C-alpha cells in the first residue's frame, strides 16, 4: 500500500539538476535507475521522495570516480546541496584540465 505524503512541490533549478543527474546516470549505465517502478507513477514518486541512496556510487559503482562525483552532486537528496548549472559546468571544466 502506498503511503500518502503531504509534499509542497516546488519546481525550480534544483529539480532540473536532479533530472540531469538521472539522465547522465541512465546514459552512462544504459539501465533505468528506477527499475520496478516504471509502470506505477505513484510508487515511483514515493520511491524518489523517500530514497536517500540515489547516488552514482550506489547505482553505478563501476563508473569512473569523476563521473560518480558529478552524479553524486546532482543527485543529492537535499535539493539545496545540489550545484547550480554554473557550478556544474565549472566542476566539469576543472576535471578536463
């Protein structure tokens, strides 16, 4: 049975950064990161809200460390801890040097 959550949903840049991280994760692994939830929207939302382990390390331990670090920063459970787009770009540029 799905628990009901009273969540004030605010769409902002932090949601975009999280979605970008999920997109990177799926592209890097060729695996849908929420297997088992793709046909039940409410279960998927519950899993996303309650899952505290949505990190690149958890989902894809075999990925190179720089990519896992990027994923971990995008997939922070605490939205305020996620980087801005400019910070992400800077993070990538620093790794290329």
